[in-house]
């Protein structure tokens, strides 16, 4: 069986590692972020390769992959982060001489990596989305702010670059001064931003449309509802539940067709209580953080993708379980304690995902080392933060 080379070792990568590993696929992991690495210690990993950061050192990263072709040529190469996807997609003509690539070419990838392109395409295709403006100067921001309805968002055009700098996906601003400051902060580090209306409503209004597209058709579809995010409102998911959300099927299909997308994607929406429409938030042309939820519910997207790209077996539609929770245990406990007053959930609501059928993002008694590694990484960050505070005092 040909190996799968998983690019990354974080939560999204771990989902792919386990989804393929349980099916007997030999796993090779390329790791580049010591602070987030944990999937590399999974029992399913046969080989772990240390690499330079794919965004900061793209050429050396690609050179390393090419060197691996000597003993791993013909393997399936799976980017599991925006950083690795950008590097591989931009170098696809070179890499596909040696590997099978689980990503689109750059002309397609750029449409979902650069969010201003995504929203422009959504507008042209008639897919509902939040009202978005692209400022080119402080004057543009001031002009927008004079008529904006606050709170609103300063949102990066390339989320991975912004998160790498500020450890948050976007910034919610309450007034013009905060907007100007957030725009300047991003501009100072060379990150382009958008100004976007904030869709009201809590995390439970969010929905994921997971799909496998080929030749313009969705061969597999899976939908899920967000329950809680970290931090609330603007963060990454910490609890998700599988649900049938038919309202996101058509807009999800429409935006992916407009892109000419093929392969696996997770498309995110949020229901706007003002008009009842699901509005497009994001398109992720790679495996997503809660990827194990679909696997646990009966649709193993990574395995079906592997069989298609490696063996030529085209996936066909299949049913899935609903009412199953995915829980990022550490994030959920930490943010539930931190935001218990703000979120205003009852104790019963906090505990419901643990009482119902569920799967954890990282904790797995049959594969315990990634969870242990994550706890160690977290402890190191806490100690490093406390040391830095002590040094400054």
C-alpha cells in the first residue's frame, strides 16, 4: 500500500493520520511547528521528517519534499494547513512529477486562500455573504467607519498569515478608533485586511458543509452545526455536532463550482437572524479541524480521497449519523471556564456533548501519545508566558 505523506502535525493533521492509519495506510508525517506538533507521535506514524516552515522558507521546504521522492516517490501528499497548501499548490507542476497531490493547482487554491477573492466570487455567483469592503489606505478605513454599524470585523485576506502573527483569526472592533488601530496593526506586518459586517448570533448559528467534489459534482456531502468556539464568536471550533442542514447544500455547491474546485473542502456558513439566510464565511480547500467527526459518523473523507487518488476508485454518496458531537477537550474546558459568564450556558448545556455520543479531537485511549504531547506543549507555553511576565516585572 502506498504511503500517505501528511504535511503538518496539528489537530487537522492528526485527524487525517488517524483516519488513514486505521485503514492500514502507512503514514509519513512532515513536521515544522514544534509548538503545535503532536500528530507525529501517533502510533500510526511510520516516519517523521523535520522540515523548515513552509511559508517562511518555501523553497527549502519544497526541496526537502523533492529529496524525499527518492524513497517516497508515488506517495499521496496531503497538505493539512494553509501554509503547506500554499507551498504545495504553488509548486504543484514540479511536485506532481514525483507524488500524487491532494490539492488543487494555484489558480484555484488562490481563490479560497485569498479571502477577498472568495467574497468577490461569492458576490458574482449569487452566494449570500457578509458585506465586505477592501480598504487600501487609512482614509478608506475612516470613510468606511463613518457609516459602519459597529461592532464589525477587521478580517485578514489570508487568515493563516494573520493567525501566525496575532494568534487570532480576526479582530472585532467596537468603534472607529479600534478599527483604525486593528487595520494599522495588520498593515505594519504586511497583512492585507478586509472590513466586514458582523453577522449577529451565537456560535450555534454556524454550520460546516463538508464535501468531496469531482468534475463539478458533490460526490459526498456532510453537514455539521457548530456548538461552541474558542474564543466564543470569532474563534476555532471547540464543540461541533453532526446535523443535516439542507440550507447550506446549494450555496456550498455553488461557491465550489464557481471556483472550479475539486477534492475535499470544508465550507463555513453562519445563519443571519436578520433574514434567515446562511451567509458564507470561509472556504477551506483542505481537511478541517473537526475532520474526525465525519469519520466517526460514517464518512471517512481522507480514506475515500486516498482510494480515489491512489487507486482510482471514485467515491459514491453514503449516509451518516447525526447527533454526534466532536469535542476539543482542552479548548472546551479552558474556554468554558474562562467565558462561563459571557456564554451564559447552564451546566447541563456545557455537559450535554459529553453525555451524548461523541469523539474527542485528540484524546484517544487507543492512541494516547498525541494528547500527552499536547498537554506538554500547553504546559511549556504557560511556563514560557509566566517566565516572560516575570522577566518584565
